[in-house]
């Protein structure tokens, strides 16, 4: 759809800035032999690249993550070099420009609208979510860059949906999900775990912890929009804001 293409185009300047920083950090981590950090950066790059439809880069980043997890030094260096080359090519293709970024210090909105809470430290992902939510009238997006901040914001009674990234700087997504559970063992509102590892094992663990589902990275915009619309419509039955 044309509006989805416009969203992706608007994200590319943010992707270029974030990708340039990630490339530097990836090169430094590889040179220092920090395989675990290389794997974490590769995992992040899978989602970033997929968000702007850089499919070859996403595939290379996934292979790099696998090589780092296997501690295969012979494969790892080659995978790092291939990923960096593709990443730098993607950055070089980006025109100069800017895009709106999420607020630096987000908080619950003043208007009594149903809220979608996104807990994610990836700026490109948050910008994508904001663009999608802007297309759905009658709902507000609130963002948190850490698990602790997300838990605080999730207490707002207007929250109708939590989109929870699996990898956060302070807590694992599963830890946040466990903390959101009430006395009945389930979260007060639907929680969808967002991850690039949307396999059967991850889905099973998310369900065991009370998640309503798993949203794969890169995002399918139609699926994401449908989640937001359902969150908005959950308020139509007269639930107090």
C-alpha cells in the first residue's frame, strides 16, 4: 500500500543515523573479540534492516548473529565483514534529511484516549510505531525505552495494549511480562512480545507468561495496524479511560 511505502521512506533517515552508530560499534566489538556483543548488535540490526525493507542486510545480520552464537571464529569474521559492507552500502544510499523522532521524555497523554504502550529502546522501531498509530484515529501512543519505565507507565488505566520488545537495556522482555501479571497470573491488558526470534519456542514461553501473542520483527505493517485498531476498539464498550 502507498501509505506503508511512505512510512518506510520516512523511517530511512533515522535508520541511516542509527545504522552508522551501530556499524562503528559492531566494528569495535569484532576487533575486540567480543562475540556476545557482536551477536546482540546483529540481533538489533535484523529488526532495524527489516523495518526499512533492507532484506539482504537483515539476512546477513541474522547469519552474523548465528555465527556469534555458535562461537565460530572462522565464520564470524567473514560474516562481520559481509554485514558491515552491506550496512555501509545501505547508509551511503540514504539522502540527507531528517525525520520526526519520538519525544525524549514520553509520558501518558493528557487526553482521555485509549493508549498503546510501546516498550522498546530502538528509535527506528518507535518512529515506525508512531507513524502507524497516527493513521488510527482515537488512540494514543506512549513509549518507554526501558523495562523499568515501561512498568511504571503500564500502571496507567488508559493502557489497552503493551507492545513489549524482548531485548531491553535493563530487563529481558520476559521479566517485564512476568512483572505485569496480576493475581490471576495474567497481565491486566493484552501484552504482545516483539522479537526477531518469533519461533515456536519463543511463542510458547510468551504464552506461558501470559502474553497475548508474538509480533515478529521486521513488522508487518498491516498486522501492526490491526493490533492498534483492536486496542482502540476495546475501549468502545464503555470502559472508563
